[in-house]
């Protein structure tokens, strides 16, 4: 009997057990749930020529920022699929190989073409989706809309109870502003599979965008203990709870969550999540007028130096710019700004001028030069989405502009920005700031 994956696509393996282990492993991978590596390794042990098991294992290595292991596994997948793989399997492996090799534009183009032919190939469809997906990091300003369009284009191919597709379709809509629809879809997907960190994550984003911080905190408090601390999204989902605590002006609770779950020494999260979660939370604390305990910035700087030394990755570069400004590393900040400016001039930074501009604005903000901060951020404010990530993550840049406007006495412009934000999302923090502005 021919074997198939969870969504009915044929698998080139003769082993019942290998196929079953592969299905379970991919489910766990798509749920960001511990155990995927062990299932996929066992599938490979059952059938060493099982190309897609090697490919999924390579994807998991890449997600965990283990590039050497990812390259080894994808090479094995490429060799196996060339000997006895279908056209769909060869295309699947080729897209993952491009992504693992760092050729993101080619991986995106080939991945989108692949899912036109095989829309139910969920592992490949997952690559462009999410806040850290190929679309988000493409440099596009409208990647939120592009993810919605992609999901809707292929929605008819997915069952109504496909927990993975519901999760990502919902998250895409929520990020693009269709909050009621996005939340409903994400809740339905999460209800179908609660052992799904991506489900909890998507729902946390939808709640944040709705201004439902208390619901987000309650969700995370009740669900997070069921998610092993080795899970790659454990610290990041906790970060959402810390963000909600800051929204209601409880920096003590935000710091308690940070100390227990988010800081570099306590999380097993992806290096990029660790960098961006820690920097953005500590920057918000400082910008909102709260004290950052001694040693926290230095610990984050050590993590950043280990994992993101060189420029060229826009989302990391922006957070390294905030970090350098906050820690007084003017020399490092200026060197990175110069390098980024050179990459922009050479056409080698897809997100463009917005990246060095944010870094320059961060220095001005820390120096107390609010006029310069505003002058730098204003022209690029509409382009911030090009750095990637989610709305919740990128809001730290708009917060910086808003605080600079308030500190500089530009009350009318601050009021306009706050009114626009409050119309989009009822934030208790923004409401407090709005009340404090002079008439």
C-alpha cells in the first residue's frame, strides 16, 4: 500500500513505521512542539533513504539556527530524492535547500510556484507564512496582505478542521487588520489542537491587536505550563504576557516574566527571538520611564555578539541598533549604520533605508535629541513593516516616535498618532498617554 502524508500527498517510503513517524514529526514541527526531532530521527532510522524525513529534519535544524546540521541533512535529502522521489518530493526538497542555503528570494519564488502545483504541501506553504517567514523577511512593505492573499488562494484545498491551516490563516488575517475573523480562525485552530505552540502564539497576537491584554495574559498563564521549556516558542509566548503587563502599567510583572522565561539565560528560544524579545521589552521599559535592572542589557549584548555579529539581516540589525544605543555603544552603532548604509547603496538590503534610519533614530532618542529622532523616523514611518516581524514586535519603533513627540512638546502630532492607534487597538497605555497630553 502506498504511504501518504497527513494531507494525502504520496510519500516515497516502503516502511509503514517510517511514514507514521514522519507524519507525527511534521505535525510536531508545524506545532513548534517538542518531540519532532526524535520522531524524524526515528523515521530516518527506519528508512535511511526516506528523502522527506531528511528534509524535514533539515528544516528543524534550520529553525533552531543549526546551519551545519541543516546543510548535512538537506544534502542527504537531495541525494535520496534524486534516486527515488516523485516530482512533488523533488520540488519540496529543492525549495528547502534554497531556504537553508540562505537564498531566500529564490526559495520564496520557487516555494510559491511549488504550492501552486501542490497546495496541500503544508511544510512548504509554511515557509512564506508567519512573522519570521519568507514573505515577512522579503523587504516587502505589504507582506501582511501578501500572507492573507496566499492563504485565501489555497483555502479551498484545506479541510475545515485542519488545525495548522486555520492557525496560520487566522494569524494572517489578524496581522492584516481583520481582527474578528483572524481571532475566530485562530481560536478554532487552537481548539482543535491545544498542543500547538503556534496556535497559542497566533491567538496571542490576535488578542494583542484587539487590545485584549487581560485575555492574552489569562490564556498564557493557563496554557504555558503545559508547554515544555525546551519548546522554541516558550520564551516568546511568555514575552507576550510581559508585553500585556506593560500595557496595563505593571513593569514589575513584566520584569518577573522576563526573569523567569524571556532572558537569554532562561530560554531555549531561537536566537532571533531571544534578541528581539529581550531588546524590545527592555527598550519599551526605558522608553516608558521605567528602570531596567543592572546587568540585563549586558547579558543581551553578549547574546547578540554571539549570534548576530555582522550586518545584513534587517530585523536583527534594527534590534542591534536599539541595543547599541541603549548600552552607549556609539562606536558599534555608527559602524553598523555605516555598514547598513553601504548595503542599501549596493542594493543588498531588501528592507532598504528604513533599517539604518531606525538605528540613527535610536541614537538620537537615547541622546535626548527628540527633534532629530522625529526628523529621522517621520519619513520612514510608513516603511517600518519592511523590516519583517509582527505588528506587536514592530510597534516598539512607533512607540519611540510617539515618546519623542510627547517629550518634545509636539502634543498635536502625538494626539493624532495616539488617536489613530486607539482607533485600531484600545490600548490602556495609549489611553493613559492621551489623557496626559495638554489640551
